[in-house]
């Protein structure tokens, strides 16, 4: 299990730093399919894993190259904290099947947008 979780974390970190995507897009499905976590456990574990690093090193590299708008990043972070709290309250109130479906629908919509946007 340690090897699998290390690979999942490494993959999420590389893809997050490379493409600016959230690690949850990688980690949550990987935890569900590879470690057989339920949706709530996968999401909670992913959030706990992302608390310390949340892209600190990747963001620093972008900052050094002049590709970080600090005022916008601060505003986003404040919204992210508040939204994360609200989203967490909603998520734990849903049954696992509903949460899994909501997650899948959001990923599907995001995928279509990424594929078909110019």
C-alpha cells in the first residue's frame, strides 16, 4: 500500500505542477479504484494529504518565472478556504453514492470543457 500511495501522490504532484490541475482529480479516482476507498474516505484522505504542500514548491517555481499574480492568488485562497469549509460540510452530509455521482458528473463536465475549449 505504501508503494501505491507514493505513486499516486507523485503522479498527482507531477501533473498538478505540470498542468496546474488539482491533485484531487488524480488522487481521488486512484484511491477509489486502486485502494478500494469509498468516495468519502478518498476525498477526506486527499484533502488531508494536500493541506501541507498544496502546490507550494510548484507555485514557487511559477513565481520565480513571473507567472503568479499575488493579489489574485490571495483572493482565490480566501475563497478556497471558505468554499472548502462549505463544500466539506455539504459532502459529509451526502450519502456515498450521491457524492460519487456528483464527483463523476463534475469530472465529466470538466473533461468535456478541457477537450473542446479553444
